[in-house]
């Protein structure tokens, strides 16, 4: 999922800088969820060695490079993360809704469904007109990429 999410970020013309989020900060806990995120880091580094990714870390460390580098100077991600990977779907949904309300200014894109065979996305009952327009635009871009992929296979 992290590789798919990084690909989605790249489609926006942005170089992904990913952070694997956890209640643990660079090994401060050995709880199962922290171990899961450390294992995910090893896996994604083997699958996508060029991806700027670090973890497991607290959310504030992901979004504040100065704080992260003060506590973990060997971090491979030197700037603020722009792709936050959550440990569970619950955490992702909670974070999305909090950020949309606290910092989104009503302009959000998502949730984005990744890994489906065809371009498809989700609109929730709280979707604003602006979000519907954003998600429609994203789906059109995905549909065009899908069509190009099919043409290149032919």
C-alpha cells in the first residue's frame, strides 16, 4: 500500500517523502503495532529502495523535520513528510477526518482507494461540492492513465 500511495503522490507531480506513523518513535516501544511498522519499513525499502521513507515515528516527528532530526539525526528523510502511512485503517480514517477539519480549509482529496483493478474512489456523506469536484478530477486522471496503460499493452 505504501508503494501504491507513493505512486499516487507522484501522479500529482510531488516527490513522496513517507513516514510510517506509530505510537513508537524509532524503536521506543516493542509493542506488536510498532514491530509491524518496523517490518513494513524493511519491506518497502526492499521493494522501493529509492523511496524516501522513514519510521516508525510519531506524527509530530513526521511533520517537523527539525524535531525528527534532533531525535534521530540518521533519518533518511531530511524534510517534512508529505505521505503519512498509518498503522491501521482506523488510525488513517481518524487522522484524515481530523486533518480535513483542522487544516484542510475545506479542500481535501480523498479518501483515495488504491489497488483496485480500475479507477474508483470513495465519496463520503460529508463530501463538499469542492471535494466532489476534486475526486472527479482525480478519477478522470486515473481513468486516462488506465486507458494509456491498456493502449501500451496492445
